[in-house]
């Protein structure tokens, strides 16, 4: 799941070297934290949050297939 979010984010931003994804386990919930360069924050979020919401939807689909729960935070 981490690789999926990292792949999508690197394809969107201007500075793909600044993209990092960290994983934290909070109980039964896997929290993925996406870090990007400040100037790329708008590209990752998208207009009215559409790109961020699409990434969260894809993450939910993968998590359901793996019978787990996951959440994406853009830091």
C-alpha cells in the first residue's frame, strides 16, 4: 500500500525526490503519512481535494482486499 501511494504521488509532483511515505500502526488501523515538498502540496491535494480523495479511495480498495483498514494523511 505504501508503494502505491508513493508511486502515485511521485507521478504528480514536480519534485519526486522529496516524496516520502511513512507507515504507523494505530491499533488495527494502518496510517500512511505522505510527505511532499511545500510547493507540491497543491498538486497532491488537487482542486477541491479531488486527487487526495481519489488516492484515499484507491488505498481503501487495496486495504479491503487485504482485509485491513488504512487511512492516508497528507502532511
